[in-house]
C-alpha cells in the first residue's frame, strides 16, 4: 500500500494551491493505474488530511496502514515550478529515491510518467504497458487546458453550488482548448451529477449532460475507469436501470481496482438493492483505499440501520464525525440512529449541529420533522412540514423529504401522494425506497408496491 501525501506549497503564493492540489490528485490517479492488483494507492480523501500537517512518517503509516509514502514539495523558479518527490519505505524510513523536476505545464505528463516508472522500479512492480497507454491518452500538451482542468477539480471537491458551477466553466474551457482531453469530460460528468444529485439544477438536465460528457470521455479513451464509474452513477440514481448500473460499476473496477469512488458507490448500489453482505464487503475494500474517510463509516452505519441494528450504527456515525468534524450529513445520520433507539433529545441535538454546520436545509427539516412526529410532537412536526413546503428555504424541496415526514405522522395517503411526485421528478432518493426501514409502514400498501415495481425495486426484508 502506498500513500501519496499532499505536496507542500513552498512557492509563497497561496493562489497556486489549486495547481498543487490538482497535481497531487493526478499523481494518485496515475499511480493507482500502475499495477492495481499488486499496488494499492490510498484515496485523496484520506491523504488530504495531511496537508500542512507535519507528522512523523511512521505515525502516518500506522494511521493509513501503508508500506510506502511518496512525499513532495513545490517551489517557484521564475515562471516555472521546481517539484521534488521522494519515495520512503516505512519499515526503516529509507529514502528509496529522490528526484527534482522543473517541468513546463505543457509537459507534466513526462513528470508523472517518470515518477510512476521510478516507483515501479523501487517497488519491483511492473509498469504495465496498458497503464502507460492510458496515462498518455488522458494527458494534454495544452498548458492552458491542463490548468483549467486542475482548477475545475479543485472547485469540484468543494461541492457547493457556486464552486460546482464554476468547475463546469473550467472543465468546459479545458475541452474547448483541447477537445481530445478525456479527463476534462469526466470532470464535467461528475460536476453535473453532483449538481443533479443535490437538486441544484433539474435532474433531467443535469444527468443528460453528465451522461453525454462521460460517453464522450469513453469515445476518446475507451478503457477509462472513471468514465465508466460516472455512467454507472447516472444509471443507478437517475435512469434506475439497475442491471446496467451493475455492469458499469464492475467494468470500472475491472479496469482499475484502485478506483475508490467506484467501490464506494458500488457499495451504495448493493445496499439499495438489499444485498447487504455484498455491500459491506465492497465497503471494506473502499475503506482500505480510504481509511480516514468519514463517508465510509457513514455508509456502514446506514447498512447497520438497514439490518435493524441502530445501537451498532451509532458508533459508526460518531466515528464519521470524529474523522470529519465538519460533516453535517453524518450528524443527520446519527440523529436517525438515535431516533431508532428512542433517544429523541440526543437526536434533535444532532439535527441542530447539522444545521449549524450548513447542512442541506431540506434534509435538516426532513429529519427534524420526522423526529418530532416519532416523538409524538405532532404540532411541531406539522410546523416543520409547513416550513419545508412553503418554498422559503434555500434549494430544491425534495418530495422524498415531505413524504418521509408524512409517513412519520402516520398520514399514508399524503406520503404516497408525495412519493408519486418523487417518481415523476426522478428524485434520486427514490432508489432507497426498497431497503430503508423508514418506509416499513407503507410496505403492504398497494400503491407503494406498485411504485416499487415501476422503480424496478424489490421489497426487501433485512436482518
């Protein structure tokens, strides 16, 4: 196992953070393709936490469970950069090699190829020809296109609506400057998918654009794992074509077993299908590649909730918050777990924390209203429902959220009416209707059964 630590910015210019973060992300991606069956590479989420944190190498290795660490620095030399990289063997902290580069932006591929070659030689891992071919087919010699792509990815990771919209602008610029630059099309697909998934733009528009961009990436680079992962996401959450989604997830992982994002979303897919043993196995692989990810623990907590083990889920959500203190979704997950154990006061406190951290307003009100209803405070639940439906909150109001509060209130007809709106609006949350315990009171209702059939979901009884 190898961890690529964030390169240290010694340029004295914080405006170069996007370039250095992007270079770091690219190195992880390229080394992940080196020989995935023999070399595992830790995902960005876990290693990003070591930016500007000077911990001993052996401590980092213990926390990430790795055998080797690749470290680096970036300095300014006139209008160029001086990049130093070193590979450290953790067992005895031996520096296996160190190299300094002064590449032009238009020739970053040479740096990445050389680092990959040096890593493979030092670890006696074969540098597979197909990995080298993918690396070359996914590179650009256009410096401005490369810079726009790095800015796009830097913005995409922020996941706010303004940042996502600006990331699309940057990815589009990259494709205009180099129409054959396949990673920029994958970036577009991912940005549109997140915008659609969060309800920032209409789902039909967002996912159609995502699908077109991912298909273009595959047209240019037919064996690009990330593009298959992007298409699988659309097939799962929007098209509701579950056999196709599974084929695409498997294709993405066959091409690159180090594709942590594909492992994580494939695990979610298996969970939604009620295949919990397989979902947990896939989640464990994702966790090996991303050991400090709060999302992995959050996902596992929800699997335990689906197994009707809320008491066991609570520590998972607490661990997610410990790893990612500013993680409003995990506070909402913990609130759900507390509600299942009738700890309503603690649950409402977690909802408040999520709101204070800027959690999605619809989700905050959805969980708060459901808790109030389950605790027997019907008036408060109705007031929260009214607030959710009056159109005065930021962002889209998901019909799924309204239906959930009505279900908690015991108003089945109203809940089913709003679930029909979920179906009509292609609400991405609809994929969870087959497995989540929250919908148990509706499972014998003919309208609910009919809805599951139209969604191609099977009623699931989990233990």
